[in-house]
């Protein structure tokens, strides 16, 4: 394994137990950092607004990304369209700390994901099952997150994806060596990666939850289901009191298994994002990029 | 021997695994009351120092922790942990624990593309692997601080009495040299 890929996986290890927040300008980035975010995701519009606006959604303006990089000392991530390796080249030139090849933006390629092994900058990718997660890792992703259903404020899809990945991993640990060959074929993944999962009961990279997390309880739920950290997109800056909610979600991730603390943290946070449930939306972003 | 590992955010499990390999018992510290458990030493792990400090502050853990460190508890800070302990941070307005007489520089090697690995000498021991992830370094070690490792002309490990810091991450390697050094401090 090359050193750069190891370093990129190791940066994700440093983010564990933390909350990565979507921000759309330098001011929001500072609020997120002050609230205790372990990284920020720089984007022009949060997923809820992308959903509302429709049309084609692309990588953010480099000027915005640079302003956010200037504003905070924590890592700055940004999104590129699935398969759009030139957007990724541009983000790498900006010395971005992590690239999210994301289904939230309009896909640029309906077959091929970016060959992430060609890059020095680290990549995080979404997955809704073990096969997707391992295919992204094969392509060079050094961190995985659930897809969830972004911009909805509805945690159900993130729960489904996390449960699915965890239960598939548990099943792998019980397979015999010869059954594993067949499973690699079914999942369209390499035998070696699947063998790692069988032997360790976990992915070879850090696995975060993302999509629809809106409350401290949502964040703690994802942690109890096995997430190693949480992305919060629209949930913070679409709520009544972003700074307070952001800080409560940060502490909910630290204290995810302490219901007493969670009760205190959930108190008087102002209005949560209204949200829409998955049956009310026409576009399921999580189906993008298999 | 029991070591508490600050588990507010970051790579704390990695430290627990290393210490357990050396026969040391560990537990996680996530809240104020867990600071009161008996311990022979404490680890402040890598992660984000701003995140950890915000939680320390909100959970009223700053003063008790400072008191424990001033009281002589063996303390090991890596990366973000180093920043938490440094009296001054050169490019950042630090109001962290500020218990150790060093001046540090945050994100001293730049962003993730500046992260790197090296092999060098730690406390006279050759071939120690160093992993630097968006790492700080020590700009100045004040009086009474012993320098334990230098990489590319920068101080990356130091000790002042009961406080021991590394800018790099020994917990991400298979090499137990650095953790052994800390275990020897536990007395």
C-alpha cells in the first residue's frame, strides 16, 4: 500500500468521533468550527436547497472554497460530481483536505467513478451497501459514508444503509473461504478486500454516517448503529439556532451511549429543519452511482 | 497500571490498543465524572484540538484536568494533544490547557497534502517511525523541557517532568518504542 493512501486513511482516523458540517460561506464555517466540528464541507448550496432549486448541481466556486480555507484551521472538504475527475483535479490544486465524490451533485458519468488512486488528495464516497463501499475503496476511496437521503432531514435512509453495511459485514465473518470467492463475485468486489472484512468484521477504512441527520438523537442513533462519526448537511443551517444545534450534535456524538446526557443536549434547541420524507420526493439521490 | 484516554473525539482507540499491547489497562474518558476514576496516567490523543477543547470547556473538564496535570499525573499528548498542552500556539490564539512550557505551531506542515511519514531517532533510538497528519511542531522548547526527537530541523517530541508530547502519531504504527517511553513514566 502506498504511503499517501495510508496517510489519507489516517487523516480519516483523526476525524473519528467527530461531526463534519456542511457550510456555504466563511461565516458559517467559523460557527461550525467554534461549535466543535472536526471538519467542514464547503459547498455553494446545502443539499436541501439543491433539492429545492433543481437543475444541474456542480463543484463549488474555488473562490468560496479558498475563503472557507482561510477562515478555519480544521480540515476543509468539498464535493465533486460522480465521475468528474477534472473537478477533482481542481480541488486537489486548491489543496483541499478531502474530496467527496458525491451523489448530492448531478452525476457527470453514469458508469465510471473517478479513479481515485490517481490522486494525492483523499476521497470520501457514499455507499448504501457493502458492495458499493468496497467498490469505492477499490477505486481508491480512503473513507466511506452512508449515502442516506441528503437534504431531507429524514434519517431513515442513513439507518437503512448503515444497518445493511453492518449486517453484511457480520455475515461475511461467518463465511468459509470458498463461500467468500462466490460472495466476491456476487458483490462485484475483489476477494482480498472481502477477506479483510471477513477477518476484521469491519471496513479497511473509516465509516461515517451521512444523510438526513437533524438532531442530537439522530447522530447518537447512527453512532450506536456502528458509525464512526457523522456528517450533518442541511440539518444545522436549516434549523432555528444553528450554533446551538451544531454544538449539541457534536456532544451527542461524544456521549452517544449516555441517554442522560443526550436528554440534556436535546433540550431547547429551537426549531429543527422541517424536513421532507422520502415518499414526498421525486429524486432519490442515493440511487446515483452504484 | 491503568491509563485514562481522553475519548471526546479523534484516534483514542488506537492509543488504547498500543497501551494494552504493553500490558497496561485503559479506559475512556468522555465526561467530567470519568476524570475522577483512579489512573496512573492520561493520554490526550490526536484529532481536532478545537473540537476537544470545546467539549472539555462545555463539560467543565478544563480546571480538573489542569489540576491533575499540575499535580504530577503522567500525561502523554499526541498531535492535537500537544496543542492542548502547549503554553503558546504561534499561529493560533490558544486558550487551551497551557500547562507545558513549549511554543507550538498548528498545521505547521500545511494541509493534508503536506502530511508525511519519516523514520528517525527518538530519545536515542534509531529507526522509529513517525507519522505526521496535518501535524504541528514545536517552535520553541523553553527551560526545563527536554527535546526527544527532531525531524527536518523541527522539534517533534519533548518532555517536561510529567508531561510528554509528540507531534507525530506513534499509535498509527506497529512500533511500541514511544508508548514504552510513556509507560516507563508511569512509575
